[in-house]
């Protein structure tokens, strides 16, 4: 880093993280007290790892009172799934994994063509898991700064008996009071870090020294430039005719299904260096890295209405 960025880093305050952490811990405890069968969605990504650290502080190491749930498309980065498994084992937490591939075998998920991304079909597998375990609250790491549809959601986001989100029928949340009332078959999606930003997350990771999957930091990878996104070259995302494969220094700002998640060019190797990069970013992490959000202006909102997290 240059002298200027070093100065910026040293003068950047992180005192607000205490208030964000306190709010998140309060919400995690509220879920444990108000619901019978909650679960914490845990992908092994940075946001779910931040929530897991807050859960450890809320309940004590090895005493998180709800299981961890992962909906696996079968096309996730192995660096992330391996880290997910090792972290859950380290915590002694129950980890439930349900696969889109199993939904495909049952016939509840049908791809339009073999190369179609499975990402959107996670909604079906998630709803099947909710029915199987009768979950009444699912805790997730979505944040309002990520995308417009997520900015509309309450912290306690009600879902009807079909798992659907109704943006015009949300419940008020005044003075940090939450309405937990449910009808049979309904559930809540709960977002304890709604009020955090990407910068907050990275400052917290730096402060708490939270370990992350290696792909969050700079590494060399073969990519192709496709519509302004750096698409990783893999068996699932091969280059198209006429595209030039190049090796770049990249990192992932967010992780998800390989078929729709792209890295960004970066040489940042530490959380502190990523904090500096994030200060200069003018595009949200999903806007800069997610192909599935490029299909239309309302693509995320439509998926959320259909049950997507």
C-alpha cells in the first residue's frame, strides 16, 4: 500500500462496530428465544462467518443453540465447502447440507438445459428443507447494501406458507420491537447483519481476525472478460468462441455458485488491504461479481418473491 492508503487505514474508525455487533447479538438471541426450530444458514462465506463469530459471542463457544444449514448447488467452490465443513467441525456445530442435485433426482427441480445455472433453483431445495425440518426461522447474512431488493426487507422478514416474500405486506419494526407471530406453515427469514455494509464486514474481519476461505484474497486465476465481468475459466464456465483466456491477480468479493460468481482484479492479500480497496469501490459486491443479477433490474426481487433467500 502507498503512504496515503496507510494513513487512511490508520485514521479509519471502527468504533461503530461495537454497536453493530451488539445489535446482531441481540437479534441472534431474540431468534433463539422466540422460535422453536430456527437454523442459521452457513455457506462458509464471509458474511455467514461474521454471523457465526457473533453467535459464538452471543451463546459461548460450542453452544450455538441452532443447527447450521447449507443449500449446496453441487457447483460451489471447493475452497469454500471444505472451509465450511472444517469450521463447523471446529465449533462442534450440527451442519445440515441439502443438495439441489437431490431435488433434481426427485424431479422437483428441472433444468431448462444442462448448462443452466442451478443457483436460482436453490429456492426449491431450501423450501424442501424447511418442510423436512419444520424450520420456523432461517437466519441469513444478507445485507441491505448488497442489492435493491434486499434493501427493502425488514430484519424479521415474513414468509407465507408457500415461502414467498410479499414486499408490500411487511411488518413494522419500531424501537427494535419485532412481531414474531406466525400462522401454520409460515416462517421468517431473519437478517441480523442487515445494517452492516461490505466495509463494516471487512473491518470486523480484520478486528476479530476471522479466518476465511483462501479465494477471498488475491490469487492468480484464468479468466475471460465477458460483458465487463471477469468470468473464471472452469469446466462449468469454459471460454466461448473468440474469447481470450488471460491470467489475472484476482479475489472474490462474494462467493456462490461457480456458474454465476465472478472475481474482481485485486492484489489485496489481507483484510486491511481489502478495507482500502472497499473504500474506493463504487459498485456493490453483487453488482461487480454476480452474473445472475445482470438478467434484469428486478431479477433479485423476483427470485425473493419465489422463495430465494
